[in-house]
């Protein structure tokens, strides 16, 4: 990377975006232009560094950081008239990581962020005079309801999707592919938390499933007990994105940044380990003797969900509905080929921490913070 | 197959239902069901039976006991123990006979009414719908060390007259049943019994939602434990004899267990509804009467009782 590299990064306060931004500042000499919502952009670069990127507000970092106010859902990212020409002139690399990762949004709402937002980002990138590379953060679950081995170059399918997040990211990949820009796609697995501290930047569906389990409200999860539950840590995911984006960029590449098969859980193990960790950390909870959630065929799960709705039981229906958005994917067992990742990062599998080595830390963080309420 | 119960089993069954029968629309019009009638209909219910006066439950119990003893042509001396099972806790109010009025036991009254001579009398309660299976297990085990060849189990429950008839999406009936447990039973030999007790759920109203969530995984666990105890695979069960909770819950459980729904005998769910402690007795009697059973059939009886316990018994017909 040259000293004049200027990188626009969207989603710079998200789970992966903030870590990649920190890597870019710490480990390269590029100028970094994080796209922040209005309130974030009003902060000084020093505040942005400490608050979002866990970096000290040194003169060197401050000099290379150019927070930009914007919103990917608005035309031209809602950039101020003075920002847009500046970006068009300076930026030569774009990393688009902004997205809604909620699984329960109506499709239109998911599309407005993930598809339309991506279109706006590609539009701005396309007008950057020096554009050399665009990175797009996607999800491994654009594979939707496909089962079996999913290869990195594959995208198009007609198997359907388990939730609107998957579908909107699938459609966003099409927008990226059709942009004509030099794009690489980083398809991430479900990111769980920091493997060293257990810290969770954003509590998403798997954390909420754990929370419902803690409340004794998870009756069943759909799927096969042996199905893999692909979970990775924030740190390894961000590290891989950073390295592939900065050191191994090749337009057209698609990467599965997912867990090696022997370093993640099966569904059965996931349920049992969650139960065991909660019991170990919360003896009062253990005394209640909640049973392990049953692992059910999808039709049993769906019938229970429909019954809770029919019975007008809002709590149980809400729980089942929330689980459904996340857990429905478990009924479509798949594993992800990582050949392209391993071609550039041959030690990726070795470096990826085993879920068993840090899952307990994540569970503890969830309990200690009340799933983010006491942070 | 060797069983810890030897050849003990259920040799005879009789039951009685109150004459008064009410359909869902009538109950809905009376404001006695919490869910819309259409939802309960979707869950497999049509009508229920209810007593019309307080002493009717006793009459039903005595009547069922009488029917059974006459049918069995037993000498009353052959019955070594009378067990009386209530799923609902028995509450006694003092009457004009003061404190002594609290010591008027239904088990003793039924024992007297049925003319049992040598039998002891014991009442069992606070196991909800699990009470009958627990009592059958206890009776069969005690027979092994008893000189008497048989024990009589009476079970019955009635909701207070005029009260709501729905409990947690189930339509409730009043009923009474009598079962004869014999040491050398010609049918319904008990192969195994397992009960999973989780008393955290003792406060049913407070923990209703958690209980709903626990129902299926605990059911699966209790059934698996009982099958293991009997040395059987689920595919070796000929009939699943349900407690008559919603048909929907059995559809879900059947999918969870990987069994065909046709092997769950559900006819009485719509006809009678859920009777708390008598469902298995009524279903077994009707299955036999309708010719559904053949000798050697393996029958799996499952129920859940507030308190909370998940119970499973396997019989060989």
C-alpha cells in the first residue's frame, strides 16, 4: 500500500468495520475516511479514535483520520457538498462494511439498507477518480437454504433464504457484481465476540438465543444435531478481512471467512455447551434445572411457532419468532469451502481460535453485561 | 422380556363420565374458555363432560369401581389395597361438624362403599396428571411383596361446578376411572416406568411460560429414558396412548420423536378432552373396546403433571 492510499470505510463503527479501521490506522500508513452518522462525525478525530477504534489519539493517527458524515441509505451517501468532491478526488480504496444485520426486518427495510445502500456506495466509489479496489463485506449465508459444500465463487441459486438478511445481502452481492468496479467480496460467518476477552460489540441473533435460553424459554431449535453451527471470533474475522483487503486484493475474488470444521460447534454441542457454561457461571440458574432445548425437525419447530401464534401467546410466539429468524438456517446444514482464503492466508485455519477456547468468555460477557444493558 | 414388575399389569379398566356434555360454542358463549372456540377446535377439541353437583365425582368413582369389580368377578378379599388418585389437590372446608369434618376421607368412603374388606386405603394427590401412572407403578411394585394378588386404583377429578374449562390451551373434562392391577395380569404387563421431576416449575401460574418451553424437551427426555429402561427403540412401540391434551401438542411431539402420527391414538381428544388423571384409563379401555389392540402390542403411555413431572410407562398388551 502506498503512502497516498486513502480508504473510505462504511460501517466503521460496526463489529468488523471498527476493527478493520483500527488495523488500517495501526498497521498501514493510509489515510482513513470512516463514514459516520451525523452524531459520530461531530466528534473530533481523537474522540473517534478512542471511542470507536480503541486507539490512542496520537498526532499520527489524528493526522490520518478524516471522519465523514454520511448515511448509506441516502443518495450519494448523504455526503455534504464539500465532502463529495474531496472523496472523489482522494479515495482510491473503498471498504463497504455497513449493513443491517437484523434477521427480523421486513424485506423492504432490509433491502433499503443492504441493497440500496450498497448501490449508493458503489455509485460513490465509481466516481472516485483513483479507484483501485472495493471490498464488500457480505455473509456466508447468501447461500440461503442451500445445503452441503458451498464453494466461494458460487453465488446464484434459487433455493430461497432463511431470513431477509440473507436475501438482502445476496441481492447486494449482485449490485456489487454489476457495478463494473474492481471488487472483492468477504463473506463472513456469524461473528460471536472477541476471542481474547469475550467482549461482544453488537448483540445479534445468537446472543439473543442465548439470552432466551437463560430465561428458560427455548423449547426447541430446528436442525440436525450434527449440523455445523459456523461461528467465528470478531478478531480473526477482522484480521482476515484486513489482510486480504490490504495485502492480497484481487478483483473478483470471493472469500469465505468462516470457521474450520473442527473449530466450531455442532448444533448439539452448541446447545450443550451453552447450557453448561450458563450453569457454571450462574448457579442460581443451574438450580432451576431447565432442560436442554430439543433439536427438532423444521416441521415440528414451525408447528410449535404457528401454535404459539394461534394461541395468542405473545411471549412464546415472540421467542419462537426471534429464534426462527436465526435458527431456521440451522435446518439447512452446510459447510463452506475456504480455498481462496487459504490460498492467500495459508495459516488461516491454524490462527483461527477454536470456539471451545473462547465461547465461555462470550457467555460470561453476556451474563455480566445483561446482554449489553449494563455496558 | 423381563420386567422389574414381573407379570404385574393392568388387567381390567372401567370408567365413567358425567352425563352433562358441553360443546365448545356453548362454553364460549358462557365465557368459560379463555381461547376462542375456533382455536381450541383447531387444537383438536370439540366438547367436554362436567359434573353438575359436588357429590357427583364420588358417585362416578364408586360407579367405576363397582363396574370393574363386578366385571372382574373378583372376591373383594383379593384386593389388597385401594389407591385413590386425584390430580387436583383435595381441599377440605370445615363443615358444621367442626374440625372433625376435615377427617372425612374419600378413600375410606369408597373403600366402604365398594365393600372391600382386607384392603388398605390410600389417597395420592399433588402429581397432577402424572398421578395415575405413578400410582400404577407403586401398586405393581408393592404387589410383588404382598400376599394379595390385586390392587384397585381409582382416579378421578372434577373442576368446581361452573368454573372455566380451559387450562393452558386444553379443554378439560371431569371423569372417574377404575383400574385393577394384578400380580399376574393377562394383559397390559408393565415393562417400564420413568418419571422426570422438575420442581422448579412448582409455581405453575408464575412459571407458565417456562413450563410451556420445557414441555417438549422434557417429554422427549422422559420418553427416551423409559424406552431405554424397557430396552426398546421407539420404532418398536405399536401405540402411543396419549393424555388427552391438545392434538396439536401430540402432532408436534410425534414429529419431535420421529413417529407417525397414526400411531398416536387420539380419538378421545375431540370426544372427551383432557380429564387430568383418567385419560390413559379411558383411552386404554376404548382402544380395547374398538379392537385397536392385539396381544403383544407395546403401548407407550405419556403424560405431564403439574408440580412438575413428566411420566412415561410402557405396557405390553
